[in-house]
C-alpha cells in the first residue's frame, strides 16, 4: 500500500457508506483533500444490495443540492406501498407510498417516496465523490483544489492527536501498515465504530449502545417470483416472528417492474428479505460478537422460522440457504454525550444511530454528513470549532428523530407473541388502511422536524495558500 503524502489540508474518513461519501463530496468541493478508508476489498463487495432504506425530509434536500435526485429516483426499488398478509397470503390491507416532497404531509405511511437499496445509494454517492477526483485532483494540492481518494481493503488500527494534527496508522489486506498525519479524522464506520473506540474515552462511550427491546433481524436477498408485485409484503407468526419481503428494481428488471401483482415476469429480479425475531436470544447475541458467523446465524434463523405458520415460510427459508449477501443486526441506538474528541468527529450511525425502527438511519447520516462538512468548510483552520457547531446545529434534530413512540415496547407490539395479539394487530391495520385514517397522522421519522431548517453552506473551493501569502 502506498503512503499518501502528509497534508495540512487532508481529511481521513473511515467508512465508505453514505455518510462517508456525502462528507467527502462536500469537503472536496470546499477545497479539502479526502482519503476514505473502506474495509471491503472492492467497490463491488462494499455495495451489495443489503438493506432497503428510506431517504426522507431534509436528506432529500441534500440529494437535490448534490444534483443527484434524478439518478437516485431512477435507482429506487419501485416499491409502491406496503401490504399486510394473513397466514394464507391474502392481503388484509394496504398503505400506499408516501410523498415526501411536500415535507411529509401525506400522513403515516410505511413506504417513502425514495426507497432505495443501501448498496445502490452507496454506489451513487461514492461515484459523485470520486468524480471530484478527476475534475479537481485525486490527492488534493493544497491550493483550493480538493479531491477524494477511496482506498478499499484498508482500515484504521491506531490514532493519536496533537494540537495541529491527527496521526493514524492504516492497515490493508496485504498486511502493510503506514502512518499518516491528517488535519482531522471523521468516523463514518457504523454502530461498532473503530474510530469511536480509538478516539473517545471509556467514560464517554460507556453504555452508548442501547438495544430497543430484544429484537434481531436477518437481512438478505431472494429471487423474485411471478406473483410479486410492487408492494412490500409482511406476514407474522406466533412467537414474535415476522417476515418482510420488499421489491428490488434492477436494470435488468426495470422493463417489467411496473407489472401488476401476479403477472410480472420474475426473471432477473430480486427481492430483499427480512426475518425479524423479537425475544431474548443469548445464541444470537454471542454470534454477533464474533467475526465470520454467517453459517451459524443462518442455522439459528432457519431453526427459529422452521415452524413459521405463514405461506411465505418455504420461500424465505429456501432463499436463506442459498443467499450470499446475508447479515444479522440487533435493533439498537447509539447515544453519546458528545460527537467529537479533539480533531476526531463521528457522523451517522457511529454517533447517533436511530435504529431501523425509525426508518431514518441513512437519512440522518446524509444530513449529518452535509452539516459536518459545511461547518468544516467555514473554518478549516479550526476543526474543533467546526465540530462544536456541527453538534449545536444538529443535536436537537437527532434527539427528536431518535424518539420512538412506545420506546422498547414497540418491537413486541408490532411482533406479537400470541395468536390473539396478531389478530388484534391485523384488525387495527385493516381499519387504518380501509378508512385511510393514516392521512391524519405524521410518521415519527419521515416528516420534517418543526422549527428546524437545513442550513445553507457555500462549498466553493477557496485558495487558502493565496490567503496566507496575502497575510504576509
């Protein structure tokens, strides 16, 4: 691995997901040079289908300001609504997709205007960031011409700070290590953040990981079937078990993605599948603490859903056995008293994961990355001041987004233990869907937060070298 030259204007971002890409894009536009470390060995493996995510509220505004709205919309899943099924597979009720362009006034709806697979939004944002490398400079020259360099198959192993820089040790798949100095380091590396562990004291990070109830979800892709339409479908079983299947529109399936349920051709299409189990599971908890546990986790979920009474059982268990993009996560949030430590800051799930229950993880990460980069662009010579302003501007929004009506009770309320609980929930859903009463209510995550506006920033690159010469 080559050793990048030290730079007083170079930023290290750990994590090449949406938060890292959005931060890199805007920092480079402001004239800073950015190196992104991504543990995945290649762009292909870092942008697998993964989880379906929602882009809502201010995050849509950020995407528009990046001039990416049209390409994001073109790569959406094509999901048109949400349907709940009974045990036989019959639709109980349906909620249509929301329209977030009006600030989320369409009411409580479970499918948002921009539903996209995490891999697709990551690819789009990374491409936008990397485009600055060719149009400006891949390494940055310190003269107001920033750039973005992605380094795949690399990760962070140590950090140390001085009053003027952060020294980081980087490792790669070849076993090489290099030590490089940066103006600042941004941790965009998820809930189990290495940056957070290395840069923050145990007093700050203690108890930052907060489970929401006792819920585990397996995420994976399965082949589409001819009966699949454009709605996501959900089916529940006793014992706090839920199956959710969501459509994925791909380039090879776009010509048939508009076919109605039961008539669409399945060839070339995929669906994302979610198996949700709400209960205390020491076995799953133990597997989550060890690397490369996919085989064991697949075995656990196969056992948990072997007696699932719904009509989707055989399909999802067959897909579970053969899928290659599989991972398991616990439903949890991250809460920290501060998002920065000296010249190191956290963004996205590393700082304030809201949990999948809110449907806001990626949206909050995109907005947070935009604000963090905007404040750094204001005063690149004072990154600690920029980090303080980032938190001042955004913490109130995050705290509201992390509030979940019902709190830790929500996982069990929407994943009932008993047959009676399932029938009650199905009846409530039928009433809501049939009467369209959902139009009177706003979702807790999708709409805009009252009293909060997305800041405007000037990311025009500035020739700071010229400024220094003038001052002398």
